[in-house]
């Protein structure tokens, strides 16, 4: 990892940042005085993502479901945190705080004491955690959007005119309508970001970030009972009964580490536990990118774009603008792409011939590196292809999970590496669409900063710079969210006055790591024009074939939450606990 410190003293103080991703959790030990990263450890979720069947029973899941197991999250605390401290070679007594971040929106139904409903009803899909990429609530999201538009709800423009199926209200409405028993039994529909903090400090504190961006909390209020009742009379109390709770500000102390959590982690009882956060938003101070106009793109399985501004405007298709959503005193804007690294992974897993894997192994390269080397020197447009990056739907600027991926221009001579390049380019075109929408709306992006696992791919980063016609800076850490969580832990522990001040000392930024080439940028303008034509044709209602196909797919399964058939889980999956 980048910038690992090897020299520590008994006088040093440290904080722990824990980043909960889609498939694993990572713990990072960071020195408070300078942000030096001492050691890291990762724990893979033993159950991964349940998107085909329930691990507990083997029940088959309908399309577009994505569930997780709560104990996978606490296992990260039991394994990754003590391992990172051990690898750091420090005295645990030198740790003064711990901070966490999470994918979002990843809500779960729990009882008043925090017990997950999946512990009680392991055979009911709706009792489990709904991961951010659970898209089966799109019908509910569509109804929310249509009703909000018809009623001219004041909060709708704060989300670019659309509420996503990934967010709390759509998932909550789906839960009510498909499993009213679980809905009635749950006391809180809580974000995993807040649940894990509850496990650490014994207190439920709802973080301002997920509440604002994923829970439609604007100007201190949720959507009204009247609006919710118009969706479904039984949904009228959802906001006040199921999600409303005391709000914790980012960088604040949620509580002190309990004796139980101290035993899990090996950390001192009583140290500060920071209020939770979203993985993307927490990364901004780690990249020293909290000033207006600095857009941070956290690029992994998906990409989340966050940026501060001193003005409040409406940006079509943004995921939200929240006062203090990233740091206090500024408006935090969010946009995103639902699939980026996920698209590349899907392609190599399902579409690349075995001979390519053998050649990659012979060359000592990963399959991604091998495909990159094969296509690196092809002239821009030489593949004759353009793709739409909607394999996981479109988060911004169309906000429609009913859309799907498309490849145009394939012939019998098209090679796998050419399709791979077209997919990479499509994600860059999606990012450009977001940036241009922000600029047109009056909040221009003045600096583009990339973070996340994909920044290690120089070829991809250069394509982004050329497509965007902008220099691309990169975060100087391989663990941006974990570093950001550690920065928030330092503030919660009182080591710094605020997140901005802590980020200036503890953050890392490689400015202008990639710069655009004018000739390549001109060539990409022509491809981007074709991308935009397809984007609007399929995405803005002119041709709804993608929605019709997804409807046919859904209709092939039951839609009332029941499970059509039982399949045995793989032997390695194990059961839930």
C-alpha cells in the first residue's frame, strides 16, 4: 500500500479506519500526527452477496435482489481490526479512536435493541440486509417519483428530480408490500453504516450523510405522512416510525467503545467511536478535496462522485445535495455510476475466452492487464464500437435502474479486447455526462480527483483524462475510504478541530497525475457524440425496449416476495448465524 510508515514511537497516537465495501471490510491503522498509514488488513465476507439464493435456506431469489448477512460485518471487527493492529506493531493503548464507513444505501430491518430480523426470520428474504445494489424496488421507486412530481414535492429537486430504487424509501415500501409481517415487526429500518456504529458503542446514532442522501432528510424534515399514505396507507408512518432518529454530524463522537466491542477488536474500552459515514463521502478529506469545485470520483465496483459547493442549485439526475453532507458549512453534491469495475469483472468472467486467460497466465499478467496490453495501442475508434455503461442501471443523470447495458458496432471480426476497451470508454463517457450536467447547472467541476481501486490502472486513468479533457489527480492512498474514516476518528477523538483541518494534515493527493492529449481528446469527442445519441435514445423515453425486456424478465418470476423453487446452497457458503 502507499505511504506505509515503518517508524513509530511510544508517544505516537493512532486511529483506526474501517471501510466496509461490497465484498469485504478493510481496517487501516493511521498515525494521527501526519496521516501515515502503518498497516492494513482485509476480511472477506464469508457470505459475499446473496443475489441468487439465501445462504441460510437455499431459497432462490428473484432477479435484481442483492442481500447480505449482518454477522459478516461484525466479523470484520473481530478479524481485520486486531490483525491490522498486530501488523502495525503498535501498543493498542496508543489507539484513541475508530471510524467506519459503509456502502449506501444498505439498510436492514432490526428490533429496538438492534437485533437483525434475519436472526428471527432467516427464511424470509426481506428480513436480510438489502445491499446498495438491490434494484428490485424499482417499481416502488417509480411510483415515488411519479407521485412526488405530480404533487410538486419540494424535496424532489434536491435529488435531481428522481429518487433511486437503491435508497431507503423505495426499499422500505417494497418490504411493506411484499412482506408486511417483517415490516410490522421491525422497529428500525437502519443503515448498515449506523448499525455497525451501534455495535461498537452501544448507541444508535443516525449519521447525517446517509440520512440526507439516502433517507430524503432535507431542511430537518422527511417526506410528509400525507405523501407516504398516498403511496400506501400502511406506509404513512414509515419516516417517523421506522427511520427517524437522532442525527449525528460527520466527525462527531457517536459514543465510546463498549467492553464487548473492545474484546472483539483488541482496542481499549472507552475510546472514541465516530459517527458513521458513506464510503464515497468520507474519502473527500482523505484526498484533500473538500473545497468547492473539487470532484472526487471513488472508482471501484461502482463510482460515486462527490463535490462541495458554496451555492445551492438543482442538478438534473444528481443523487442529492445536502447541507453539510460532506463537511460542515458547504453543500455536498453527489452523483454516481451504478456499474464500473463490476462491468469489467462481469465481462472477463462471462465473455472472454479461456485462451486469453491462458495467455495472460503465461505472460505473468492478470486478465485485465492482458486485455489492456492487447488493445493499448489501437487508434481511438479503431474498434468501431460504442457501449452504454448501464449493466447495473443508470444512477446519474437518468436515475433509472431499469436501463441495461448495450454494445453497438460489433461484427464477426470484433475481438474480446476491443469490447473490453469499449466498456472502459463507456464508463468515462458516463463520467463526462455527469460533469457536463453539473457545469450546465451552475456548479462547474474545476478539478477531477480519482480514488479507489481502479486508479492503479494507468490505461484507464489516461482514457478518463482524454475523454474528460481535464487533468486527473489521484488520491495518494490505496485505502481512501479507510483513511477518510480514520480522519473522522481523529476529529471525534479531539485530535483536530474539524474534518477540514484533519484532512489537510492527514490526507494525500497526487495533483495532475494524468493530463489530456489534445489529439486523443478530439478523437474521443466523436465517440462521445455517438454515446450521447444512444444515451438519450434509450434513456430518455424515446425507446423503452430496455424497460420492456426487464419487465418480461421480472414477469418470469413471482413478484410478491415468494420464492418459486428451492436450490441447495453451495457447500462452501455455510449458514447464517
